[in-house]
C-alpha cells in the first residue's frame, strides 16, 4: 500500500483521528496526574521532595529518549505495534511502581513509564494522524489530536485527587494501568496509510535525518522546544504542591468553596485541570492559525506570552484568584506549541519520517522537562519554596521566544513522499 497522505476531500474527522485522540487522552490523563502524588508519596515514606521529583524527571527524560525510538519502530514495523508495546510498558511500569518502596526503585521504574508514554503519546499518534489527513486538514487534525492530550489533563489530576479520597496511591496506580490497557480497544480503527517499506526506509532515513540535523533551522527548533518541556514538566509535577503550600487561603463561603474546592490542595489539582481545559481551545486556535500564518512567529508569540504570564504570577502574592488567572492564560498557551512544532517539522522535511524527526526534536522538550522537574524538587529542598526555579523558567521561556525568529520557514516544503 502506498504511504502517500490522504488528499483532496478527505474528511477532517476520521476513524484514525478518533482512535488517536482516545489513546492520547488516556495516556495524558495518567501522565498529568503524577504531580498529585508528590506529597502523598513523600509523606508515606518520609522522602525529601527531590526523590519523587527525580522519578518524574526520569520519566520525562525516558519519554524523550524513547520518542525517536518509537517513531522509527512505528515507521519500520507499524504504528499499532508501537502503540501496543508502549501501552504494555506503561501499564507494567505503573503496576510495579505501586509496590516499590525505595526512591531508587521508583526512579528506575519511571523509565518504563516514560517509554510507555513515548509509545502512546504525540510522536507516534501525530505521525499517523498527519499521514491520514488531507493537506488542507492536516494542521487542524494535528491540533485536535493535541487537544485530546489537554482533555486528558482536564480529567487526570482531579480523577487522581478524587480516587485518593478512598484508595491508596498504590490503588490509583493500578486503576490507571488498567485504563491504559483498555485504550488499546480502539486500535482496529487506526488504519492509516502505511509508511515506507523496509528497503526504501533503510535507503533514505539516514539521509533525511542527516540533512535535518545539519540544518540550522532544525537546531533552532530543537533548542526552542527545550523551554516548552521545562515549563510543562515543572508545572505538571510541582504546581499542585506549589499551590498547596504557597497560595493564600480559600475563603469560606466564596465561589471556590461553594463548588467543593475548599483546600489549596484541591485548588492545585483543579489548576492542572483548568490548564488542560483552556488548552483545548488554545491548541485548536493554534491549529487554525498554523494554516494561515508563519508558524515560527506564532511559536515566538506563544513563548512570549508564557514568559509574561509566568513573570507576573510569581512577582505578585499568590492567591486563589491569581492561580485561576494564571491557569487560564498558561492553559491557552500550554500545548499550542505541539501542532505548530510538529507541523513545522513536516513542512520542512516531509511526512514520511515525521515520527522520527519530531521524536528527535521532542527529546529536547523532554530534556527540558527532566531539568524542570528535577531542579524544582532540588531547589525546593535547598530554599524551601519554588520561587527561584520559577524565575529560571521565565528566563528559559524568553530564550525560546527569541530563537524561533531566525527559523527559515519560507523554505519550500518537502513533498510528502520525498
């Protein structure tokens, strides 16, 4: 079967898109909940905050290392096989983590979880969605699939917080493992155009990757995505704890109290959910804008907005109102970078090896996540709060806004079959 992407009047909403959205939704719902477990696990074992933070950081780094591996695996042996392998690793890592009792065990097992996220997350799913979409619909299809990750974030942290009310954290891990495996039920719907055959792939993959890594624009995209990972990794892992400990009290009888958010712990989980909810709209808007405006300028604008929002949040006293305002603004910009970055990679280097090339770029994202998550825990243990590490994130965001400007997006796009 030819692997040429769908063209012409192919519909935007397809079985491939629906299935891809469901897999990403479950994968990201579980991933987005890990920050909720920071305090329960640290308190149960008497660990320093940096111990479980390092476990989450290793998860993010393993996700980044695994992404190009799973991208190449999917291009050689099939998308669905890559997704099944990812789901099995994900579930196994969660189950084994539920019985781990030492920091080293948790940190080692998060390698499995990270590789599992790589197999069920953006790299593999966006590549198959991109190949199945028409040229006109590709930007929006990538945005919809990305928004599904945000939908997972909407439900993941509050679901974990709710289940912790009647289950141990170990029990919640088991439930999440079952959900990851259950998502495989939709795989029969993922029948996208196949990637290149083995012989053709072996002849040209190295050439395409070599050309990309020698391209200054690819290097700039790689560097710029680091900031996205730093900010998203830090906030996902530490924002619930930051809000729990640094936010002013929730007023009894106020709006938040009346809807059941009576503690700063509940507000921290709700903030992660709100970020995901706002990002559904933000990501879809980015998908639309990516079809009409240069992606590099959109990316620079997103990172500028994040930088301003983060600086304003930490510069003023943290209150429930500022937590909600920051969550809405950051949420609108949260994963809006993903369809634009993946679309930019496809535009410059073609669709055939999008999974591998985006996976390489995504490694930078996850390296940033690793540093953001680990440094957050380390600096907390040294200083007693998250202020300094937050300001480092502000500076990193400003750097990403700048480095996207010289990207040569006006280069003629590579043909999909090239």
